[in-house]
């Protein structure tokens, strides 16, 4: 069964510092992987997705993620954090069950950015 | 362009009262629709999904039910709310892109059961 593990429920960085949010997946088939961001009391917004094309995926707001099959990882990075990046981030993997595509989400990582 | 609406945005209900949350999608036809619940400090739990009018699949047994009376309308209901029903409820729709679905989320409804 497909699953996603996000290491660290909270990550704190200073403004301008590197952001690294970790995601490891478990999948019996080549995975489709996603990162979503959620601002307080809002829905989820897609940041980026891996769909078996380039292993380095660039998304919105300067974020990118690298798919590493050998490490079963899909970590999210941003070179320089901005105050507006403070939010909760979810990694997800797509899987098929009964002919229907679903997403399974990690438990999320809250990013805190200090001045 | 497609948009997804949810209402109400926030709701405070007493234990034992009924519930009806509504989700509508604009700008697309025959979407797959989903209801998720997000409890404090936890990830997203898929509650229901629907591939068409009147077609509902439940992921977990619970105090809730879902209905899809129209193509782009998805309703989450309960006859009697429990304290454990409190949470942030998200509706989503998806578009098929080859071998995977890309899901788009609504703004959510914050439900507090007292």
C-alpha cells in the first residue's frame, strides 16, 4: 500500500535561510508525488508535482523538489525563506484503488519563519 | 476557469444536532468529487468520494454521509453530530491527467461541535 511519511511536524527557519521539508514515500508502483501548501484556515494549494518526467521539479513561490528513487524521497526545498512561506505543507502520493485514483497525505509539516 | 465553493465557512453546532455542508464546482463537468476531514494536528482523512451523480463511496465508517444530487454539487451530512466530528472539512475535485488525478481544494469549512 502507498504511504507517505513527513519527518518533523514543525520546522523553524530564519528569513533568508534554506528551507528543507522532508518526505519519504512507500509505493509498490512508480509513484506520482505532490506537495501542497495550506495557509491558516484555507484550503490546500498545489505547489508542485512529480509525474515521472524530470526528477527535479520546480513549483510556485520558488519551491522545488527532487525525486530520488534510491532514497524513496521527495524533499521540498527553497533556497531563501520568506515570511510569507509560513504555512503547513503536505506531501501526498497518488494511487489507484478499484480503478479510482486517490491521494494519501502525510501528516503535514508546519513551517515557521522568524525575522 | 474552474472554481470550487464551500459553505458555510465556519459553523458551531451543539452535539446531537444535524449537519449539512455544501460544495459546488464551477467550470467543469462530471468531476470526481471528494470530502476530506482535517483534525487538529493530523493530516487529511478521505471521507467520501464520488465519480458521478448518486455514486458515493465511503472510506471510513462514521457518523457522516454524503450525497451528490447534481453533477457539480456534493453534500456532507449528519443526523446527529458528535464531539469527534469537529474539524476542518475540505471538498476537492479532480481532473484526470493520464495515470494520475490532480486534485483541487475548496476553501474549507471549520466545524466546531460543542
